[in-house]
């Protein structure tokens, strides 16, 4: 086997196991536990779910196991094929070029860890306007101003969980909430708290208007549950 063939095989092996790495599992568990502590799942039963930026769909799988009708999407065909091989409903969706409102009608949108990997985050948020509920989790920058800071992300095998076109962003919490309102969500609950923290993500960071989005290897993050109308709880 040639060096190039061996390299490609190694990269494919790393990609296949990327989302099984410890910190990914920790991040998924912490964020889901935090979400479930702040919602009444019974009120969501019977609603259709769209998972965006799914990777291999671990979060969507949890909702499937709870009886939800889940369609999962990702911008990378290899991840979508893996989900399809498991009998999952899935399709390729490049959120920088295609808006959610162009691909169908869904009651709930799960957007975990994808917004900051987009070069056009506004398109993504405004495209959620047809949904009843948006669950949004993102890395953010520490500023009170409504801004989006463009950033170039990793590429090649080191960028298999990064921006599709290498161009991502670091939005501020106030900018995100502004766009969520423009999308028609009148109820915006910031559910960020220490319960969602994991080794590389911190939700209970203290705002200092530093314009930073990380300290060392720890990212500043936020999580919201957004609704069009208040559900009976």
C-alpha cells in the first residue's frame, strides 16, 4: 500500500471515530441533560424534528429513542451516508447556501454547535422562521455589542468538524438573540448554566466585553430554547 493510500485510510479511520471521542460524548451528554432540565418533553411529543449540523447524528438519535420523528442533516456527505446506513432519515444540507425553509417544514429545529461554523449565520437563523421551536447552542464571543466576527477555521483532516468552506464566525449573544427575534421567535430563554459545561465548553462564563471567544482551550458558549408561542407547562 502506498504512502498516500495509507494516509487516506488513516484519515478515514479518524473521521469515522471522531464523534466517539471522549470530549464529544461529554459535550453531547452535558448539553442534553441541561436541555431536558429546562423543558417539558411531553409538550413536544408528536412534533417533527430537524437536526442540523448533525455530524453522525448522536443527538438526534437520543430524540429518536424517545419516540420523535427525526430527520438529520449535515454538510458532509460521508456523515449523512453513515446515518443512512443505520436506517436514519438524513440528507446533505449546506447551511451557508441553503436555508432551512427551503428544505421542508419541521416543528422543532435542533442546532447544536453549528452556527459558528457558518460564514452566513444570519441565513441560518432567519431560515428557521417556519419552526415552532428552535433549540440553539453555539460558541459565542464575549461582547455586549451585536456583532459577528469572521474567522478562518481548520481545513483538511483537521477540519472534519469545522466549517465546510473554512470560513466560520464568532457571533455575540446579543446579535444571536436579535436575529432569533427577527425570525419570529417571541419567547427566547437563555438556559446557559454550569450543568452544560464540559472540558472544552463553558456556559457560566462572566461577561467582560473582552471580544474573546475562548480562554486557553475552553470556549465560551450559550444555549437557548426559542418558541413562537408559550406552551403549557
